[in-house]
C-alpha cells in the first residue's frame, strides 16, 4: 500500500497542469456559496491541444468540475429542462 506522501506524489505527477498559474488563467470569481470559477487553457484528452475551459473549484481550490466550450453549450441547452425538473421537485416536496 502506498503511503500518504507517495500517493500525493503520484497524484501531483498526473496533475502537472493543476493548479494553473495566475498568468495562465482568468480572474477568479467567487460565488456566494464559497465556490469559485475561472477560465484557463487546458489540454484536450484526445490530442493534447490547448482549449479554453471553465473550472469550478471549492473554497480550498480543489477542482469540482471542468467544462470545455462544447460542454458549456450543451449545458446551456439543458438549463430549461433542469429548471422544469426543479420546479416539479418543489411541487412534489410540498
């Protein structure tokens, strides 16, 4: 079994681009919940080329979710459906 320090070293090797340097990302915007988001250039899984991505982190800087341009557009299309589901859930919970 790996020690905690060795495990951290393995994780750091796999995440050499995380966290992005301040020069390589946009201004960090803090949300009311304490979570944060920003845009930076990350490498695509397929070919390693750089592409812009929106990243959401918790208050400690741990990555929660990353969305590339295509995923942001897909999420935008899903918002009306998600709002409908939330309204339905609110009605059922009363």
